[in-house]
C-alpha cells in the first residue's frame, strides 16, 4: 500500500506500507484469538495433570533406562519369526489395500468415474472413512471379530491403506494431461482404450511411488499391532512389557528401529528405480 500527501503544489514523498490499517488490525485480532485458544487448550489439557509425576519424570526415565541396559541380546533369536510375521502383515496388507483402493480411485476421480451422482460420492466416502480410522482401531475391532492372529492384522493394515492409496491415486488421475487423452480419443479409441493408453501410463509412476511409500509406512504400523492381539513383533513387545522384562524390551525396540531404517532404505531405492 502507498500513500501520498499533496500540500498546495508540493507533493510529499510516497509512504509505503506493508498492510492497510484494517488488515493489520485483523491480523492482530487473529493472533490474539490464537493466543487465547492456546491458553484455553493448555488449561484444558493440564487441568488434571499431576505435576509431581511430571517433575519426577527425569528420574523415572533414568531408572527405566538403567533397567533396560544392557539389552538382552540372546533374546534376539526368538524374535526373527515375529519379525517375519510383521513384514508379512505389512506386505500382504499393502497388497490388499492396493486391490481395494485402485477401483475406488478410478470411481472417485472426476474424469474417470462412471457416475458422478452415485459412485463418486460413495467412493469418496469409503476413502475418507478408511483413512479416518487408525490401524490400531481397525485391528482392535477385527481381533474382536476374527480372533487374535495375523489375519486381523493383515486386514487392518489393508483397510487403513485404502484411504491413503485411494486419495493420492485419484488426485493423480484427475491431474493427468488432457492433451494426451484427447490425442488417444481422436484415434477413435473406446473408453477402455482411452483408459489403458491415455490415463494409466500417466499415473503408473505415481502409483508405484504411492504403493512403495505405503508399504514403508505399514512396516512401522504393523510393528505395534501385536499390542492388541494382531500378531507380529508387537505381541512379543506386549509380553515383555507385561512382565517388566526391560532388557528384552530394549532388544525389541532396537530391532524395530533397525527394521524401519532398512525399510526406509529399500523404499527410497525402489522409488528411485521405478519413478
């Protein structure tokens, strides 16, 4: 904003202002509102906090770490099978999520949906619904229905993956280059051929990247599903926590960390090779 003042025949220098007075006032009101909201939320969260435990937290953490060290490395031999179960849950759950998410993504995309009034809202609802429920909640519900075990974990990871993969994929479908689609259409191609030659080649690199990235995330989420009975290394973690076997807990946590680092490296390499 610039202001200039004229006195008689003399025009004074123009004064530059970053914001108008009204904008500046609204900005101050906004920040005052945010500060007030922060104070209100802080008071709400800490209303029942027992600060004596908070002040004692450093000593309690030091005591816990002293009990967990050194890790019980001989326990590592009992963790390879649960670790394999965790990787299997993540991998099969990702595949299940892909199988369910791909048709939903094409139904949700505005340029490929067969029905804007029925199928598209239905597909968008399923994508939002599956993404809004945490994998632990899915696992808890499925364990109560199917019983404890790997199947509940696989389905929980699959349901959780549907929303993530479906949302990113349908957005990629909607962002496809219209010129390429029009070129294929101009040849007299059918709808299936337009989809196969005009849209799918454009979204394949994104699809590969999304799938590998979701598998990497699922490795991390699968590691804790055993806490609610869905199998994997999380079950060993829960068993060790129940008996306060802190050296075993330390080994499990280090193994989970190592697995996540390896999956991150594999995910990055595969995405670099495919995209």
